[in-house]
C-alpha cells in the first residue's frame, strides 16, 4: 500500500501543474461547504450554549421583531403598531404579579452614537445606553461586580443613577473606584451606583460597553414618546413556562386594549424562537452551500476523470511494460484508482483546511468561539474518496484491460 | 570484456526437459475485410538450456511467434504448452503470472520506464512477484551487476547509452530467474560493436544454464545460437542446429 501511494504521488508529481489544477476543483467544492459549515456551527454553538442576551425561561414582548426574521414579514403592519408605553408595561407587570415576579423593562438609545465622559476621560462612541429596572440582571444574565443593583425606588423616584459595564469603568475611571462618581452620557449627568461583572462579547459586540439607568429616568430625560418598551418576563420555572407565556400574552392584550377578534399588535419572542429563527437561516445557507459544493464536486469529478483518461492514454506504453513483466489487472486498476483518489482526497484536504480557516476566520471576526468541524471534515474526506473512486474507476478499468501487446506498440 | 569465443570451440550443452511445446499454432489479424495470416500453423519444441535463434524476412511472423511464446499474446488456434500447462486457454491474469515468473522478455525497443532509474526498472518484475523491498533491492542490484551496470543503478534510461539500456532490459528479464529468456531483435537498435557485447552476455547466460530464444534477421547474430529456426510467410521453413 505504501508502495502504491508512493507510486501515485510520483506519477502525479510528474505533471504538477496539471494535478494541482485538477485538484483545485475539488478544493473549491470542499472549501465552500466546509467554510459555511464551520461558520454556521461556530455560530450555532455560541448561540445555543451561550444564548446570554436572554435569561433562561424568558420571553419578550416588543413592538419590533428581532433582526432575525423570515421573509414575508409585513413591515407596514408593524410600522403601524403603537409603541409599548411605560404605563402599559407597568400595568402588565402589575397583572402578571401572581404569575411572574421578574418582569424587566428595557429601552435603548436608538439614534445618535452615545459617548460617555467623566473627568476628562472619554469612551469610544457607540456605547450601549438604555433604561431598565431592577430585573435587568436576571433577565439578561448580568451580575453586579461592585456597588448595587437598581431598586424599585430608583425607578419610582426617577433617580439619575447608572450601572456601568467593565469597558466603561476602565475607560472613564482607570484605576479608581467608580462607585459614587458621576459621568455624562448624552449630555446628562448620572451617578454610578454599581458595575456589571464582565461578560465578554456576543456577535462581535462587547457586552461590557454598556451604561444602564432607571427606565423612568431615561424616558424623562430623552422623551417618553420616542421609545417603545421591551418587556422581558421570566417564568418561575421551565414547567410553568408555557402557562406563563399564555398569561403574559393575555395580560399584554389587556394592556394594549385589544378586542378579542384583533390580532396581537406586538411581537412575542423567546430563546426558542430565536434559536429556531437562526436555525432556519442556517439551514438555508447550508443548503445553498451544499448545492454549490455538489455542483463543484461533480464538475471536479468529471475533471478528474478527464485527466485520468488523458493520463492512461499518455502512459499506455508504461502500462504495457508493467503488464509485460507480470502486473495483474487488479494491480494496474488499483494503481490508477489510487492516483485518482489521491488527487481527489488531496484536493479535499486543502479544501478542508482552507474552509476551516475561512469559517473560523469569520467566527473570530464575529468573536464567537472557533470550532473544528470534525464531522464535516470526515464527511469531506469520505466524499472525496468516493468521488476519486467513482470518477477514477472507468479510466482505471480502461488501463487495466489494455492488451499488453497493443499497449507496448502504442506510440 | 573477453573477445568472442571462436565458433569451433563452442560447447553445446546437453538440453534439459521440455519447456515449450507448440503445435499447429496460427495467428490471424483482421484489418477491415482483410485477414492477415501472421502464423499459418507452426509447431515447435524447445527444451531447457537451448539457445535458439529465429530468423526470417520482414513480415514472416517472427515477432508474432515471439510474443506468443512470451505469453504476451494468445494464438488464434493451435496448442501451446508451457512446462506442461495449456497456455492457449489461460485468462489474462494467469498469463501475467507466467510472464512474471517464467519468462524474461527483452524487447527490441527496450521498453524501460522512462521516469524510473535502472534499479527501479529492474525491480519491476519483483514488485509484481510480491517480494519485499529488501530482497528486491538486493536481487535487482545483483542483476545489474551481472550485466556490468553495477555503477549505473541510479541512472534513468535517458542517461544511459543504447547498449546500456539494452543491458538494463536484459537485467530486468533475468532478475526474477525465469525459465526462459526471449529477446526480439536485441541488437537491432545497436551498433555492431555494442551488438557483439550483448551477444557475449547471452553466451554467458547460456553457459550458466539459461534457456535463450533470440529473434534476429542477421546471420552473424543467429550464428551465436546453437539452433536456428527459419520462418517464411508464417510457416517454419527450416529448423536445425548451427553447423
Ligand atoms: N497488430 C497487428 N495487426 C495487424 N497485422 C499485424 C499485427 N501485427 C503483425 N501483423 C502482421 O503480421 C505479419 C507478421 O508480423 P511480424 O511482426 O510477426 O513480422 P516480423 O517477422 O517480426 O517482421 P520484422 O522482421 O519486420 O519485425 C505482418 O504481415 C504484419 O503486418
Ligand atoms: Mg519483428
């Protein structure tokens, strides 16, 4: 076997350029599918394990759907929806009290890039800046590093206080305790009452580059009429999740003043629906990659067959010599089959390496953890071997059944 | 190289058992509507340790007969027994095995693998005989030394002279210790001096007990053999010892 492989590499080495060109077809085919699969599984892995922007057993109501939506979304209808007001949100929380304690309200800055300053220090523009209540921690899986969380009082009293992420803390208050200090965000002054523990990044965005203030204060400072409140509700347990969501939806309908025959005029989404939406997109991209690779691999297979046929013709005399000194049919068949498999698998290995690099490059760009797609790589190698065998079989068979005398006479 | 031994002093070694026996062998080639009778019924017996020359004008069927004796080709009709085995009815792989183990074929055009060095070329039959690399290497080196190419083992065919290439081809024919060595016009492509060297090598092989069949159209070459068969139009015209 060793011998045959050496022979195959030797034979392919004679026509390096030709071999490389033939291989590149396979490389491209494998590259596209492995690249996409690596990127998708890196994203999927990070979404499914670390779906950290939503807490467990939570669902959300919002005017706007998330960025991830299928086609066929009726944007005009959504546009026409009335925003969810703070009053509606408070009423909702009131109604939901018997079913769910954790009801988090959120509004986020949605126009100009926010830059925070404090004592001559500046953050980069584009800080996540918003208003919320004391349940922000639970609903969004943040925790307090130092200082304290918001209280109901902060919201009720509309206090100008804030909790800041580690990025902000280190930029505005390097080597100091930020608690009790003040900062300016969007032209208003807030006192730091706490810092969030570092969380890392999600989809290329730091989650520590954040300033949150009481929602009541936010709406007062920046105009209640300009914001629609996002409501996150956490069910007390996994078991109560569906029931709580049903209660939540009817409570929300009441708050929104909907008549029974009217459709919901708000979006409902949950971790599951986000995962499902992502999975749907991932499936479409994967299917696309599959089709492209299948076509590329088919074309590459035909290319291999073509080159192998040329090679058999070119080496007719060699085949004749080998047969004349006693090579059996199966030996010649194997020799050529191994050559085409080596060609195809080598091309495939390059494709796997390049595809993984590209996919993980994207993953790194998006700051999600990189993966090596063992399953896909193995599948790739197997598929390439099969391509090598299938498209090499006819040329190899042709070589093995040459008549020794005719082959030797071939000029 | 020692000068060729004078003809009178040559030994005629006692022949061994029967190796090749053909009877009424014909070979037809179809070229469109036309049928070419390359062999029209040839019968022949060759014993171990014979030294045979096959002569005849161009197109008389020498190569056709040789290819058949070398199991590269099968007869259209007739009987061919090699060491008592019926060759005519053998399938491709059986023929391949016979070629590998029993026959050393020296081609007029050398037929070496251009990309492999002398050693690899000589090793080729041993690879197909399934011998381990170590043994192959030793035997191929020994075979090359026996034809005087011990210092050329890593030369590729295009780095060798015509005579050296022919000797590589002979080493390859010898290396698997075949029962019989067949050479189709082994000196046809060589100048007369190199031709003489090759014939001396054959003489040597004969003296060592090998069986040799050499096709030639040169009387002087044929006279190195101990028996001459003359072909004409696909039939044996004469068959007898060298006088
Ligand atoms: N593959 C073939 N197809 C058709 N005819 C063939 C084939 N091989 C040989 N012949 C014919 O068979 C006859 C014998 O050919 P062969 O090669 O045996 O002659 P030869 O005695 O070796 O001649 P030379 O001395 O020129 O080599 C010739 O007439 C030749 O044309
Ligand atoms: Mg001839």
